[in-house]
């Protein structure tokens, strides 16, 4: 999985969480438009799964300021360096 991009891995986590029936986001997709993202429990669970996938700690104050999936990808990439 080392050669898989951060975006591809993030999409895999997203699909595993929401299932295959939801529309797959692009890097330009708005985080607030994703299904159930406004439900705080769903948001926490999804972020925990992302942390597990990448073995990083996502800080709520950083994630809350992001508006697109691409910004989340860039943030994760910065944590992996």
C-alpha cells in the first residue's frame, strides 16, 4: 500500500465507512457536502478511521478549518513527512 496515494487511501476509508452506494468525493468536494459529515458522532468515527489508516493524529482545530477533501489530503500528507 506504500505506493497508493493519500487521496486513494482516503477514498478507501470513506467507501469502507459509507459504503459503495454514496458518490465518491473528488479533491474539490466540499467536506460539508459529504453524507452525514455534520453528524458529530459520524465525523469523529470517520476521523478515527482516517487516523488509523495513516497512523497520524488529526487535530480537530485544523480539520474544522478545512473546506475541501483536497485540503484534508494536503494536511495528511504534511503529517506523513
